[in-house]
């Protein structure tokens, strides 16, 4: 089974028109299923043609889960991988917005580690902090491509 493909943006790559959001797979909105249940769900999503996966560093273990699936399946190259930064969980459980250049770099490194990959297809800002000029955030993101 496959899903309709669309260009991401005007000149972007072809991705499945429906994406798979990982927030609910990781306990962000409530208790997650077991690891096996969640890996089975990813198998089903992939076999159904959902190959545009949208994660975030704030979504619990979503990046670790995707990394385990990539390692198990060997299909990383067949999935368009998007993940976000911009929300940092504090020790007290509250979330703090961060989009300063150092956080952009550090968050990306941590995401790559958790995912067990060398590249992320789309890395974008979940939230801006309202303090850092957006130009500085975007510049830090552009430098990640190098």
C-alpha cells in the first residue's frame, strides 16, 4: 500500500502526503504502549506508505524509538525524517522555550545521537524563545548543514 506523494515546499523532496507524528507514541500526551507495540505500529505505518515521520526532542523517547526502528529495519533511507527543537524540559518538569544558537547546535547533536543517524532530513524550530533574534536561530540552523 502507498500514499499520495507531494513535494515538501515549492522545490522540496517528495514525501508522503500524510505524516506520522510521534508525540502520542512517546508518552507526551499520556502513557505510551510497550516498546514492541510501538515498533509494530512503526512497521505498520511504514508498510502503509507513511514515510514522513515528524518527531521532536521534547516528545519523550520518540527519537530513541525511531532510532531503534531504523536499526532494526535498516530502512532509514526510505523515511523522510523531521525533528524539532525549541522546547527544553526543566528538572521541575516545566518546559522552557529555547532557540539560541548554542541550544540549536546542542539539541541537534543530541537528536542525532538518540536517532542513531548521521543526518536529519528536516530540522526545524518547534518554538522560538522570544529573546533570540530569529536571524540568529536561522543562521545556526544553516550552519548545521555544513
